């Protein structure tokens, strides 16, 4: 269920390539200016996309818990407060730095296709891959927690569940992110008795922001996993109940580069071109157990590869899609959460978790209260194009036990003294990698304070569709300059990428949770 992953390859490509492009006129390694953000801590920090969950992680650290302990406790919490984004019915990537050993590892607990899955199982019906029992892949979340805790945990497994069990039983006010997702999923929620039992009031009206929501069945499930261990989720009576519930739902198996308007236009043109090349190369990726991509990954993370891409970027214009040599595209997703942790001992965790679309498959287990993912939609199918009309990819076709491609890229960056400099990651589907790269650039290259680095309006280009999208408030002169370089641009009506980051500034830690989702960090 869990293995080492090469998931970090894409973000390395993005950051390395963009950094090299900008290196033409700025250079990495300049000292950052003193940030003006409010969230400074002297010993440890947690940035989750729900503030209460940042506090849960902080409290675990204060009890001498490890960075991994804090991450697991905070993720269990986010699975409640932002239940539309993630949960134990989904999967995640962990990037873990152990300060005592100096080693970094990645744990891939991404969902896998069921053993009866086939590449043409959805025919030409896109809805089957996005809603209902057939869309559910085997959750890896709990196995990921288990492996991380066995290797790096200090506190008892059971103790990590206690804050979230209390929250699930006692209830909590609905935040703006969950309220928005409930509103957007109103028909699905009201049409499903199990979902409506949690997210509707006694009159079957959907809950709103600040209404109290409770998860009594999920509290019981958390309690059993806490007391009996992770195997109870995958074997025995709970596992059998989960299978029956799914079957009932239809499961038949630097600063100078932005110092003037002219320089900012050129900088963002180069960034966008880097994104386009990165997404073209991303199209060749897939589960390495099913594809021989070792050489490709090695090349993508090398300096000479980035140099080759840089040489193809022209400063005067963008190019047709074919210039970037893509092979396919991967569907978008929206139900994702990220958290960043730096512990007092210098260890760090970047964890990104997802159930894919809002509320995943829209299937809530009637016996356990678990909301299941719709991760099968992240595979390609031979008879279906994605929502943008892009053809499917053979490298990402469904096979039993295979993992689908993902945009998730939890990231840890070290300084020249091999101390953790930055922990960062994002949610937001295909915008995850570009949002993460931009915040890294803003903070470490452009010398923005972390609050500005996270909140600055973002730009995104994923090659297909051939569109550069920008958030409200993005600088108009730069946008006009991109148009002059033949970029097709579009304004996003609402932001849909969310970044959590912690940066070391001297002996202090600065943490930010993206206000786009309403979270806040915590530390001490």
C-alpha cells in the first residue's frame, strides 16, 4: 500500500528550471529582507489550512511529539474541519526530514486501483469516474500514517486521535471553506441520506457557515482505529462493512527581477514558459512500478535538463502547444489539503492529502461515516477525454493495483548549512505545482515576506488548455506585457489554489496559512 515515491520530481523541475531561468539576471542566495508577516515563532510551527488543526499539531509538539506525530494529529483534524478536501477515505504524500539522522524520505500513500479494475471500466461515461462506487480507489491514508508513525513517531498512536475524536463527537462551527463546498455540492448532499445526516439540519436544509456540524459515526471509527490499530481499517469487520457500503453505492469491484514593470513582465513570461515545459514533461510520468521512468526522473531533476529547457525559452513570445512536446494531460481536482511542520528539534514534514473532487465520490459510508475518494477519475481511460477535451494518456491507463498521477508536491527546502529553510505545499488540482513554485520564488528569490509570498495574486499555465490564467489583482501591466508576447490570458473568477508554508528566518520561524481557505498557523 505504501512505498517510496518520486513524486517530488515535478516540483524539483519547476523550481530548478524557473530558478535557472531567473538566474540569468538575479542569482540565488541573496539574503531575504526581514519579513513583516505576523506569525513568528521561536521553536516550532504548524501551518494547516484549518486554524484549529494547526493548534492541534502545535499542542502535540508541545507534548514532545515528533513532527510526524503533529502532522498525523493535524491531518485527522483537517479531515473533519475541511471534510470536503481530505480524510481517511483518501490518500496522501509525506515528505519527512529527520533532523537526528539528517535523512529525508517520501512516503507514497496514494490510493490504488481495485484488483478488478480495468482500463475501459468507465466506457465513455465520465460521471462513473467522478461519482459513486466505481469512482473509489483503495484508500492509502491510514497506511501512510501507520508507516510514518512507526518510523518517526514518539507519542502513542492512540493519543494522536484524541483531539479529533472530541471534535467529531462534540461538533464545531463550519468554516467558510467547508461551507462553500457544502453549498457547491448541495444537490449531491441532499440526495444522499448518509451525507445529509451530517451536512443537513433537521429540515434537510444544508448547513451554513458557523452552523455546528458533528461526525458521530466517524468519531466511532477514529476511536476504533486509535484503539485497535490501522489493520482494523483494512481487515476484519470494519473492512467488510466498508466493502458492503461501497457496493451499496454501485461498486462492483530575487528581488531585482520584479523591481520594474518591464522586468516583472519578462520574469512572469519566463515563469509561465517554465510551467508549460514542466507540464509537457509531466505528461510522461506514471506509476514507476508499471513504467520504466527511472532515467526520465533522473533527467528531469538535473541541471543539464533544466539548461536544455532554458535554451528553448524565447523572451519575445510563447509558442504553440506542440513546441513543448506534450504527451497527455491529467484531470483537475479540488478536494486537497496541505500542511507544513517544523519541529523544535529541526525535523520537518510536508504532507499533502486528498480525496480528489469536493467530497470525493460523494459516497459516505453508512456504517463508518467515512467519505470516500473519487481517485479513479485521476486515471486516463481510452474512450474518454477529460473535462477540457484533452485525449487520454496510455501511461496513465487503469491497471489493478496501479496509482494514478497526481499534482501533489509537498516540498522541503534546505539552506547551505543543511538546515530546513522552507516547508511548503498546496492544494488546488493542477495548480498545486505552480502555486507551490510561485510561493517558493516569491519568498526565496523575490525576497517577499512570507505573508506577501503566500497572498500575492498567482499566475498559472498547464500547457493544455492553452491559457494563462491569473487571479484577481494580478498586476495589469504585466498581464498586458504577456499578451504582447502572444499569451492567451484569462482572469480567474475565484482563487482555487491554497498554500501553507513555514520559513526559517534566522533563529525564528515564520508560518502562513493561505487566507484563500481561511486557515491560520500555530506555534510556540
